[in-house]
C-alpha cells in the first residue's frame, strides 16, 4: 500500500473517531460520502443509507453514549478499505442498545470495516460491537428462554 494512501485513510478515520468522541454529528458526517452505507451489526434498523439516515443514528447514539476517546489497537489496510480494532471509553447517560446506562462508565471493543471512496472519505462503515461487555458493565441480564 502506498504510504500516502495509508496516511490519507488514517487521517479521515482518526478525525471520524475524534468527532465521535466529541459527540459532533456534523463532524462525523463530514468524514463520509453523501451516499454512505452505515451498518452497525445487530442494530434493529439494519444498514442505513445516506448521511441523513446516519445523522438520525448518531443523534440517538450521542444521547445514549457520551464518548471520551477511541483508541485504535491495530489497523489492516487494503487498496480501498481499512479494518480497525479499537477500544471505546466513556459513559452511558441514556439507554445504549436498549440497556439503561444510568451514567455509568463503559469501555468496550469495536471492530470497524471501512470501505473508502477514491477521495479518501468513508463510503461504508460496518461496525461490530462487544455487546456482551456492554451488558456486563451495565448489569443487564438476559432472560432465560
């Protein structure tokens, strides 16, 4: 991979994560192409299409989770994609993923698969969340079948 391309991808993804940590919806959307596909695996909405649908997701997310930082652990690169393993840290003032947060502290792992557009912006964001860790930290219980 060309170093310039890797640096360009890193710059956009790092900005994306910084805006998420700052609960800055406009900033997050500025890192995406207008026709972005935003897919949080397990979300009841399924994949979202376009920045307007992504905006609704982020407005709700930032009401439920207050981020402080995202720390990248490792990244893998291809000619038009990046896979990023990260740790998210912050608090849960709302009801993230339907679980009452009660303002408690949270830290959980994330796996992002980013498809990147030729201009370096995010074309598709596919997110895998360690929901079991979130449930444990927020004392959520799963009903027996």
